[in-house]
């Protein structure tokens, strides 16, 4: 088990608290009939900058994954090096590219069982990733992949 | 010089014609005071699916680069393997991730002089990239980087 985010990094929420914010988004997405992946971006001081969820179904927008929707919602910032990106599911390569380009200070992941994406590659590049192995996140995506394989494949571009 | 897209791939527009569509978007972005990078997505039969441009300034939306805005505009597709992504500037790592995740059939690039992004890495992964070395694209970005270094740095997350 990797060390969790230290209390010094976020006096407001610990990593599990931050993940709960993203998980709420994922559950909202599921209730909407969408792809249940949620994201959130915090400053390292614990300030919430934005939340997001996959909007493929809700808006017909294939560019909004949980991570990129949170990025959009967080607004403009000269740097992202002092921010933490939280996602309920390990980032696909699209979101892996987002993380690598903008060098978030840390990435918190809920589930890396149902998808690995570019997570191993990000670690090789030195990105700080905290994998919380959340059973709630794991169960939510597993249920979605089982019941909506068509949507799951579409959202990651797999035929 | 790499071989250009073959006439058999697009009976409607050749690679230069496709790049002109993306360049028009980049010029629009420049006129709006935005980051002048444009994108377009075509089916391999030449059908235009969507165009886009960086919208950081126009919408305060850091998630919309030329490529991701065109992806958004192109709508929902079960696969992207039969599509061509065109961009006036070599993809940053964010857009590199997009390309690698969705495996566009081909990527057409206007300028790889002012930024390389993940282009060399994409080639290593076997992605088909046609670099047109367009002087118009090169001049447009060079002018922008010179006059708005603040915006240039912000849009790629460099402090």
C-alpha cells in the first residue's frame, strides 16, 4: 500500500475525502445513464477547484472524461503543479496525456483493477500516483462494464 | 519529405486541403485573441466530421485545444480508426494522449518547428503522422509565441 497524501498537503480533506468528491460525480453519472467515472481537482491546500464526470451520454461529448471535465471546470491557472487530480478510475491514455502535460502535483486513483490505462507509464515518468483501491469505485465500474459493454467500449474508442 | 495522404484515402481533399480547414480555425482563434491552434477531423473518405480551435481565452476553457475541440465537435463514433485528425501544430502531450487512446487512422500536422510535443513518441508507437511543414502554420505560431508568451505558456501548463 502506497503512503497516502500527508495531512500537511491537505488540512481540509485527506485522499479518501477527496476521492469521495469524485465518487459522488461518478454516481451522478451512473444515475444519468452515463459512463460512471468522476473527477475532481484540488489545490494542495485542500481547496476544491472543480469537479467533473464523463459526459459522453449526457452531452454527446466524447471529449469530456471525468478528468478532462474536472479540468474544464477548474478554470484557468498559470500552473497545475500545485494541484491534485482525483479520478475514480485509472486514467485512459487521453487523460494520461493530460496528466503528463500539466504535471499535476499528485494523482489520486480509486480503481486500477478494471482498467490500468497509462498509470504504469505515468509512474515510470515520475508522476506521484496514490492508488486507493476503493472497493466502491471498483464495484461501480465493474457493474457498468458488465451491463453496458457498448458504452464502455465507445468511451475508450475500442471497437 | 514523407509521402502525403494518397488520393485513394481522400477523394475530396488531399492533406494540404485538410490542413487548410484547420488553419482557417487557427486564424479565427488568432483574430479572437486566442491561442491560434486549429484542428479538424475527417473520415478517410474525406467527409468532414468536425472542426475546432483552442478556446482557452474565448471560453476560459483550458481543456479545449485545437485537437480536443475538433474531437468534441465531431460527435459520437464507435471507432475513430477510420478518421484523420488534422492539427496546425504538433500535438502537446495532452493531445498526444488523445491520439494514442483513440488510434486515429492518420494525423496531419502543420508545424512541428515551434513545438514537437509527443510527436516523436507517437511515431515510435506506430501512429501514422504526416508532417506538412506548412510555412503558414509555422509563421502563425511563431508570431503568437513571440507576442503572447504568457498565453503560450499557460495553454501548455508551463510556468
